[in-house]
């Protein structure tokens, strides 16, 4: 018969062994998760830096309700290779200006407010709407669909003038840098919304020709 003290010692050692096994397994699992996280976040190659190019931003001013052209040098994707990404980058810079402390048209959100920009053949400028999506129409007038974030819309100052200035400045900026963009539609979080912040109509299509002021460019 095994003495009692040896039985107690055996049980204690067994419990300690099980505890050490569980602790070691947890540590190995945590190390594995850290390794996977490192693999997911580490870049596989050095990021490419786009060359700086001049871009014309049509900046809104709440003081006189105008749009003032301003030329900035920005790193931009290629117009030929990725015009939609180029449009998004330019609009992001415009909204960064609005989010700045000294903004002439204060609107919070910045570049992150532009979730997507889609460039499509413009059916309103096609003599045959049924052919609007043909390959032959790829060099014709374009419709830009600008998808803004819900946070941007929710935090936008309410008022017919301030909302209209934001919409028109986006339309005019698109046309100034992508002349083929003749009309613009707006989405909020990927869905149609009646207004931007209670006033500016987002159910309509905006013509860029009606948003571009005849003013000299401010360097």
C-alpha cells in the first residue's frame, strides 16, 4: 500500500505538471498570434510614392459664397492608369482644407470622408443611352459618382448655402482636374440620401458646367 504522503505528493506534482502544460500552451498560442499579426501588418514591399503634380482645387468661401481656384502640388495616381484614384486623392485634399483650423469653409472629416469615386460613361451626354456603356464611349463625357461617409454627412453644418458650396466645390474640382467629368452624383455610405445635411439635394445629378466660376486661379 502506497503511503499517504506519497499519494499527496504525486497529486501535487501531477497538478503542477498539468498547470505548466496549460501555461506553456497559452504562451505558444500568444506567440503564434503575434507572429501572424506581424505577417499581416508588415509591408511586402516598399510603398510607391506618386510624383507630385499640380492640381486645381475649387475652394469654397463662406465669406462671400464663392469658389476660389487654388493650385497645389500633390502626389497623385496616374490619370491614365487610375483616374478614379486620382479623383479621390484630389477630393481628399480639398476636404482636408475644409477640416483645417483656418478653413474658409469649415467642415470636419478630411480626406477619409471620401470613401470612393466611380467614373462612368455619362448617359445624359450620349445621343444613344443604350450605348452609354460601350467601349466606344470610354473616351466620351463621364459621370462621377462620389461616395461620402455617413460621418461626414452627419457632422456637416446644416444650411442651404454651406451645403451647396460643398457640393459645388466637389463638382468644380472634379471638372477642373478631369475635364471629361460632365456630371456628378452623390452617395452617402454607398446609398442614396435625400440631402447632405437637410438642404442640398443629393437625389439629383449635378452638371459641372454649372459649378465652375469664371475666376482667375490663385497661386
